[in-house]
């Protein structure tokens, strides 16, 4: 909860300053938004560590191979990076690049999920 409040304050302050900067220097406004996004991401590292610990506990409890949980983390990271990157491209006025970023995120996420999909197919084929 504390991290969300800090990130919300950071994003609100950066948005106000970036909108003022865009009038005179759009490049600085975009740079400020990118820096705020990066700083906001670093504020989430503690929460990510807690989620990672939970993933390790779930892996131990279920007895499943850690390789089955790794694609979930990778896909989540890809989704976050591609969404933030696309938003920054859109803020810069490059909507076509934002759409390419969205598509790249989807393709890369599917690529990371291939091992998980193969494991599901193997499981189903064993039942048949």
C-alpha cells in the first residue's frame, strides 16, 4: 500500500511538471516521464521480491518444477515493459511505434510461454 501511494505521488508530480515542460521543451517532458517511470519501477522491487518468495513457496508446496513457473514471471515482466514502453511512445506522439511495441510484447510473451504450453500438451498426451 505504501509503495502505491509513493508511486502515485511521484507520477502525479512528474505529470504536472512534464506537462509544463512540454510547452517549451517536449523532449525534456518525455525524458522526465521516462525517468519517473524508471524510478516508479524501482520502488516496486520490494513487492516483486515478496511475490518471488511466494512463487518459491508455491513451487515447493506443489512439487512442480521451477521451470514451469519461470515463464509466468517472464511473461509478466514482458507485459509490464511493453506496456510502459508503448505508453512512452504514445506520449512522444509516435502511435505507430506504440502499436509495434504492443505487438512485440505479445509475440515475446507467447514465445516465453512455449515451454509451459509444451508441458501442458505433454500432460494431456499422457492422459490420452
